[in-house]
């Protein structure tokens, strides 16, 4: 045991703590923020390419086909300099469509993608280097709010991008406090482009979280494999299943992991054995789907107001300008 303790790096101390707490609660839960280790990030890239996962294409469609509308809503003058800050930029493929038009139209701005993953930042730098070889960008590695706080002192107007329906992983109350915090780091007149997946029929939403190739299953169950790898546990993922659901009325997709049998799993680094009853579940993710009313609700007392909304052709996805 002593050896295990010593090998737990600083990075996964929080992970260890959260796993211990989450698997001791009723119902059991694990945070979706832990999906994205190296394997999970690779699986998510694959998810984004799936035909069922319409979100990525829908938002790409908005950035590809309506960049001038986006720019118009941002109310920026061609003569003044501004900062375009992206929170969790992924591979940057949507944003690059906006950058191309900003370049072509001679806007003056600095692009600052923020991510905790150096790999993601390297990928964006590559994409920009290939598609806009003359554009220098300023990647920032670290925590969103820490970096926003550092940038707060700059005298330039800001546009913050938070795309991909990443906000959807937050319960409404959390989304509200996230936006409050974000708004506190901005000044009057600054803008936010918030990507949200819209409420729609179950027949469209559910397959996005239950694809036919089983990539989303692997993505969800990778949480258990991550616990095996990082906390010296013994989950047999064949004894668990991926359980997605979508409540059309509520507008929230939920993912759970369900035990197929009664079983006890030792997690050695935590000095903990977790018992599962047959069919017992672990809550792993919510993906909130929005409409104007819910958007309004999460903007309450944030000092933010909606000044525009752009949708893809099928009206599956919306980028709200706040
Ligand atoms: C990255 C949070 C937008 O909720 O749709 C994809 C993550 N989970 N498939 C989403 C996810 C399962 C995704 N977000």
C-alpha cells in the first residue's frame, strides 16, 4: 500500500478523492469531467465524427455558413483591436472558420485558446499554422478562470467562445454560477458566444449518446478503466453496461453505468471495496438541451443578456451571443 500511495501523483489526488466520495454516495456518481484522459479524449474525437453525433456538424455549419452574421452581432469595429478567447477549444475546427473571415475582412484581434491539455493547444496551433500561416496565436495552458482573471487587466474588448455545448454537462444552477463567474471576469460590452444543443425529439438525441458502433459506450466505461489504471482497481467492464436515456420533456440526456451482476470491486489505492447490486447504476453525465427559456434561466442575475441567436439549417443547435 505504501508504494501505491507514493505513486499517486498530485494530479490524480483530486481524482482519487472524487472517486472515493462518488462511489460511496447513493446513488453512486462519477463526474463527467474525468472522461477526458488520453484514451477518453481519443474516444471523444471519434464520437465527434460519428453520423449520430449531430452536434459537431451542426455547430460547424453555423460557423461555416454564418460567420458574417456572428461578426455583425459581436459589434466590433474594424479599427479597434480585440481579444478572441476560447475556453476549451478542442481542435479549433469551428473557430478557424471564424478566424478565416476575420482575417479576410481585416479585423485586428488576438486569438487566445485556453485549455488544460497541451495536446489540444498543439493541435490548434497546427490547424491555424496550416490554414492561416500568417496568423500568430497565443495559446494559454491552464484553468479558464485563472487565465481570464489574468487577462482581465488588458484594455481590449473581449469575445469569449464557449462552444460545443460544453455547458450542457452542467446542471442549470451550476451553469448559472459558471456564467456569473465568467461575467465577473468581463467588462461591459464584452461578448460571449455560447454553443448549446437544442431540445428536440428523442429519436434524434438519444442515438447521439448511444451510437451503433458503441464508441459512446466505450467512452462512458472508460471511466472505470481509468480507475483501474490510476487507482489500481479491478473493474471488469464486461460486467457493466452503458445506459443512456433522454427525457424529451425535461430536455436532458443522461448517461449511467449499470452493473450487470452483484459484485464487489476492490480499489486498492483508495483502500476501498465498492459493492454493486445487480442493476445498480453510477450516474456519469448529463447533457442539457436548451431552448430560449432555459437559456434565459441560466443567465439570471449574471449581468448577461442575449443579443443574438444563430442556428444551423436543421435548427438542432444554437450559438447564442450574450
Ligand atoms: C463534450 C459535453 C458536449 O455532452 O454531448 C459526447 C460529451 N458525452 N458523448 C456531450 C459527450 C457523450 C459532450 N460534450
